């Protein structure tokens, strides 16, 4: 009987450790971000789900939301991204992002 409880406890502990690591990985991978920007002086904001975010990604998604950037038709297609300088020349400024 003691051996049964030991095996049961060990199985529950290993399952707990597995679930903890699984949840940590999925929480890190599924993050939401809020991106704010100005387009021709008008304040805009939107939310996006992305595995990671940085300054360049925020500028890219702001250009897409503003209608001056492109997204690929298929995931494997490469689309030219606008640089920050190009976006600023087209009226997009003050791009900021934070975790939502």
C-alpha cells in the first residue's frame, strides 16, 4: 500500500512540474501588445497578438494598420518593410508599444 502512494505522489509531482513548465512556455509565447501611433496628426491605437515585439516590429505593424505597409498574401512570401524614416516621410510618427 505504501508503494502505491509513493508512485501516486511521484506521478502527481511530475505532472505538476510538466504543467508548470508548459504553462510558462505558452504564456511567454502568447503575448498581446498595444501599439499607439500618430498618422497625419491623428492618434490611433490597436492591439496585436505576436510572439515577440520590438521597435522594428511595432513600426511595421503600425504601417500596416495605417494602410501604408504591406502584409504577405501567404506566410512564405517576403514583403518589403518600410523603414522608420520612410514611414515618417509618409506621415506616421510617435510609434510606441507596450505589453497589453
